[in-house]
């Protein structure tokens, strides 16, 4: 397993066996705090978002070198990330005056585009393409937020509960 660890001086990434044995730090990141760790086994790398730096970074699991993959320039506070195929899906929780967003970022080019905007505090995301044809995103919202904006419920878009939104490719959006 991989673990993002924060401290007052240096943030680190560590790995350990599932029982906690063989724990060791594999990267020291300075003052940038990793969130939303994603294992990209096809590229043999571990990637994450950095909330304050508004970036996606990756650690090579063969060389243990860290590289910045992408800037997410319009983000306010990146919180989580998921991988599906050639894209990272990234949530931005926003703040008290700016609503959050979900971004789609290319692994190859590092280009990020806004997928959903004006969202009420998205905090987590899971991407899956094995159950249905196309991309399915589960976006996690805190229970105190309202229905996500910019999404129309229909054949390809279903609200599962007040905590999750289920989005397929082809889901109608209002932006």
C-alpha cells in the first residue's frame, strides 16, 4: 500500500505491506501536500494532486523521481483524483466564494479541461469503465450539500443518493 503523510516540515510518500510491515518512505516532497493517491500501474507510477500548488504530480516507481504532470490553473483546492484510461479525473472543492469543479486531465499532454463546474463541494471521485460502456464517475459530495448543478437527470445520468452522482459519457450537462 502507498501512504501520503503530512507533517509540519516535510510531506512524504511511503509504502508498506498490507499488514503494516516493511514500512519505508519512498519520496520526500517538501511543503507540497499530496492528496488522492492513484496507482497508474500501466505507467508504473504513483500520482496525486497537490491542493495548494494546484498540480498533478507523479512518482516513478522504478526511479523514485517525482515530476509535475499538469497544472490545474483554475482550481481553488484540489482534493482527490481518479484514473480511467488515458485521463485523470480531478475534484476541486472550491471555497466559500467559489464553487468547486471536476477536471479531466490527459496523462499524455497534461492538459486539463473543466468537465463539471459550479459544483457544491466535490470531495472524492472514483472512475470505472468495466461495468458499462464508456466512463462512469462516482463523485462524492458531503451530505450537507445539495444536488450537483449543471447535470440533467436522464437515461445516461442518474442520481444515486445525496452523496453520489453517477455520470456516464453522454450525460447532459448545462455548460
